[in-house]
C-alpha cells in the first residue's frame, strides 16, 4: 500500500445530514476522511466562486464525479458550480493535501483511475 494511504482513516458521512432529514440508509452514506467530513459538516450547499450563487454540494450517489471535477496535477478543480462549491467547502486544495497528492503522483498511484 502506498505510504500516504497508510495514515488515512475514514468515517461515515451522512451526505444529507440528519438535521436536514437525511435518512440513515446506505444511499445517504459515504466514506469521508475526517477533515473533509469536518469541513462539510451538515452543509448541503455552498457558494460557487464564479457566480457567487448558492448551489448544492456534490452528491456522490447522484452526481458523476468527472462532470463536476478534474485533476490538474495534485490540484482538484471544480468544472461546475457544484464542483467549485464542493472544493471550497471541503477545503480540498489546502497546501498539505496538495503536497500529499504530489507524493502519490511521484509514487505513481495518483490520480485514481
């Protein structure tokens, strides 16, 4: 297993938080790293940096990843308002995260296919 993955721990995220009447069913659950889940919290929307509109966050059970995101090396870029808002709310491109992804690129195991 690549070195950077051995330190990761995941927790179960309610895609739509219980406080927003999100169900306790598999279709509303996803694995998330602690920090992504912490930044997301109960949010179901964010602000698109381009339009400044409030838009829904990426829903991993309903949305297609490739439609909303693309990799530019170790940087995750939002292609759509939902993608941009999700990248911002989850603070996905913090320097330490980008550095970890760069290490994975150098190990030849990133980005995932």
